[in-house]
C-alpha cells in the first residue's frame, strides 16, 4: 500500500462514520423545533407585565425554542398600529385596540387575557386633592384610545363630568412622561399605575382616585396578534403562551427574582416601590389565561360609544379561543400549581 493512502477497509469505516454523523444531524434537525423569531411589544412601563419580563429573563421563551425580542411601545394605540403594520407579531396590552380595529376590517384577535379588569390611580398637583377638583383641570393620559384613556373617560362619566368638556384630556405618550408633565406643570393630574403611581406618591403628589377603588371589567392586559399569524404559526403562539404562563408562575413563587427583573425593565430601583408594585400586581395577574366574557363586553361597550358597528360583530370575531383551550387541556396549570 502506498504510504499516506487508506486501505479499502479504512475507507469504508471512514465513509460509515461520515454517514452516521450526517444521519445524527438530520435526526436532530427534524426532532428539534426550529427556533422561531418573534417580536413582542408591551404598551406601558408597568408591573402588569411582570410575567412577560420574567419569562424573557428566566429563559422560558428560549426553552420553548422561541427567539423573542421584547419591545416597549408606549400606549396600546401605538402598539395596535405596530401589530397591523407587521412590525411586531404579538402585543401585550389593552385588548380594546383589537376590538376597535376589528370594526374597521382589521385582522387582530385576542388569544388570551391575563388581567381582566382595569385599575388605575389619578394623582394630582397640590391644587387637585379630590375628584371634584378635576373639573377644569388638565388630566394626562398616555394616548387616546389606550387603557388609561378609556378608564379615565369612564370614571369621569361616573363622576358626572364630561370628558374633554369638563376635564381636558392631554396625550402625554407614556407614564414617565405623565410624571414629567406633573413636575413641569403641563398637566394638573395624571392617570398612573404601579410602579409610576408610587413614584408620584413619593414625589408628594396627591392621590385623587385610588388604585382598585374603581375597577372596570376590561381586557386590561390581553395577548393580541393577527388572525393570519395565529392561523399560520399556531405552534409558535401556543409555545409563547406556555412560556408566559410559566413566567407568571415564577412571578408568584419567586418575588426576589421578579422584583429584580421588574426594576430592570421599569428602571425603578427603590426597593419599597418595587415591593409595593409586586404585591399589588401579583394579586391582579391571573395564573392562567382567560377569555372573560364580562371583560370583553366591557371593551365592546366602550368602543360602541363611538362606533356602533362593533355591536353587530359576532363575539367570536374578536377572539381566538383555541390556544387557551389547549393550555387548559394540557394540564400545565395543574403541574405548576397542583389541583387547588
């Protein structure tokens, strides 16, 4: 045999080894799901999104073979536009945008609801101490059509005040901008949720309407996507919801990690503010994902005030219940929490 060449037997063994390696690569590429890239938006700097933050930072999306990028898009109204434009594939925020856009022929659906009632606070400067003091004062909201704006209009109506006429509503963009507006005097009061309402209290602003004193059934924190995406990427949506629910379980069982993660995303480092934010939202966030009829009706009733067409649309056009049903049937919640 010529030096440096392989015998016929060695060539066969080498070929067999290469074939074996190739088969292994093919096997693993088939058996392991392809990692899907998903852009997920959330609509405010709020503790209501603790489950999303924890699912990302604890690696639960990655465990479901999802490459998730989470983006802050201030206000549900702007987030709805991003969903419609295809800039993001999933939105975490108020479900009212999906309902409002549906009456205009858009293809957005709610696939789950994590918080099924709206709760906010109104904090005011020294001149605004009671709800009656709001009359004639500028009230800051994030964006028109977003959950804080919807809540403010309902609450003002209950106080026998006409939004815009009796109480001018000012779009500020986000909750940090509402705080800045209070400090600069551009607004007299603002609609806030934790942790920003606690920061407002620490800065000396007065609580005009307290958090949870005026809860309104509403898809306050809903998971929204396009109907086309839900149909074409069923498996990815299902895995994303599973990862989120696992993240919520971590929220409820690991406050230390949750508050650290919450501080990162909200840029709040005050431990007392983080403690209070965690305690409050932990009680509001559901273990699983519901499709609350009462919450849905609340959103439809609000949209119908300015768009009567929405009342004539079938309820199922706003929802895709398949993912919540699969989640409930999978036994995941029982595995996480037991049967209680």
